[in-house]
């Protein structure tokens, strides 16, 4: 049926299935005689076993989704993976999605592929409207495709940064709709930025006949993000949404899913990919979904949501004990932020040292964001880089509840964060005392002089 099985398969069954697919590829035929330049020859037996002898990759030179006659097993693997992934996207909440394909590139390059496909539809267009999110790959995806990003600053509502919908529409009118390739919006992001107002943006795109590409990097695991995409497509226009394989399915980095509501447009994107492609990302996600089954994946989504609530309540308690606060970001379903005002106000301490302290204590993924950081990316200067705003009111620390997180991860993180915050304050007091002694000695020397 091309759907993810309800219950996961055991490893022996999965391996048997993969071996059956592999013997359908010509390089594994007993009497095969290859005289071409690409015959699935592999020098190392270890490499062959690592790939289950599925060596030909996916697609043909003109279309990544095309069937390769001498690689029937690899082609079947590709078709099945795309079909099962489509089923999972629907299960995650995007009910009316019609087509998708796995591409062996991470999210940034996959977005670039979408923009390059749109270039043929809108040859005059040179701008991409982009509500600001301080993440380099999505910004560089537009530059790499040869377009000029038009950065729309976010609006501060309480602690939360939201999409400035009026500024988006005003910029479209100023530049002219025909000169705009698309609106490039974002769902999953670091707090205190919230997912973009997808419904309003989708309506604007429909009204002005402008394509809409959504960066849904790790949003597939969030029912709130998938609901935004579903609603945006229902009330307005969303041409494609792109998500990472590793962030949503816990597989190695190197793959993404490009999906959409117009089957022919998604096919156009797949045909834009030049040449054949690695089957590794497709193989990894197929094995993972067969192992988990639909029920297993739904359970992971449920556990992630529960851990978000737990992380939120426990981080708030910790913040209170250190005279900090958990920033109020009700529209962000994955990421949280805790203020670092008391550290930031002490000029003798660099708040970024807290991030280093956490990393050396084996806490990965936590981000410490100082005030006033400036960074230039491809000749565009971002003020307040990493905070998604020119002048966010305070320094803060990020933590996220992503798929696969366990209660133990949260508890250990909070314990180590508590210790690091205490150590930071001790260092601050020590530094302050040394400075006071130094100032006192300087004053005495001046009196003696």
C-alpha cells in the first residue's frame, strides 16, 4: 500500500527485505557483465555491506525520481521511501500534502533547489522576501541561488518576536510583485522568535500571486508547526515546505524532504536536481520508519511534547532561583529561552563563557546569546546576530525539546546549568573584588605621588 506499517518490523525482517531489494540490482546478478562507466562496482566489501549492496543510488541523469532499469531494487527503495515519508507527513498533521521526495542534501541546499526551480517560472524576479531568522544556512540558500534577500525585521510582542506582516506587504508593494521570486518563511526556530504567521503570509502570497516556500527544518515533529503549514495551504498559498531528515527522524545528517500541495510543482523540483543521487539518506529513513512503525513514530512525537512541558516547568523553577525568568514565548512549541540579565549586567563577566562552561560539561545544543553581537554574512551585516532582532532587551540561554529527548537529558542539563550559573556568579564576585582592590591600590599610589 506504500504506507508506513502500523507496528515496526524487527531488524532481521528489515535486513531480509533490503537483501531482496539488492538482488534486483544488476550489479548483484550472478552472471552480470558490465561494460559501462558506472556499473556498481565497489572495491571494499565493508563499504558494500554498509550499503546493503545497494550501490546504484537513485534516479537517472535527468530526474532524481526516475526509475533506473538496471537498478530495479534501488528504484523500488526510492519509490517506497517517498511514499512512506508522504504517509508520515500526513500523520504528523499536514493532511492535504500531495507529493514529496527525499533529496540527499541538507535543508539549506534543498531550499536552494526550490528557488532555482522558481527562477524558470519567474525570470524577472530578483528578490526573496525573508522574515528575519538568525540562522546562516537559510540566508545563504538564497544567496547561493543568485537572489537578493530582503530582510524583514521582526516585531517584539512581550518577550516574543513575531512576523511583521504589514512590513512584508509594504515591501511587496514597494518592489513590485513581479520582481519578487517568493516569500521565504520559517516555522521551527530558536526562542524568543516564534514561527512565522504562515496563514497571513499565505494569504498575502495568494493575493499578490507570489510563490511561498517554507523552511520547516525541524517542524515536522511539532503538531503546531504542521498545523500552521496545513492552515496556510488551506487559506492561501504554500508552494513547497522543506524539512531535515536528521532533525525529524533521528538519522545521520545529509538528507531532507521537499514536499508540497501541487504534485506537478514538486515533480518540477525533482527534475531540477542534476544527475543521479546517493541512496543513503533514503535508505536510512526507510530503515528507521520500518523499525519504528507509525505507532512508534507517533509515540516519539507524544513523548517530545511531554518533555517540552517538563523542560518548560523545570527551567522556570531554576530561573526563579537565580533571579532570572523563563521568557514567555507561547507560540514556539520546541525551543525555550531563559534570561541572563544578572550575568549580563555584571560587566566583569562575558555571558558567552556560560556556553563554554556547559559545553565542557558535555551539554550540547544549549545556546548562549549575548546582547549586541554583530556578524556579517555574505556582505549583509546583522546587528544583534543570533537573537533575530537588532536590539533584543536581554541576553538569554536557549534549550530545546526535540524528538528523542529523554527525562534524564532534561534532569542532567538542569543540574549542570545550575552548577554553571553558581560558578559564574562566584567568578563574577571574585573578579569584582580584584577590581576593587586594584582601584583601591591605584588611589593609594596617586595619593602618595
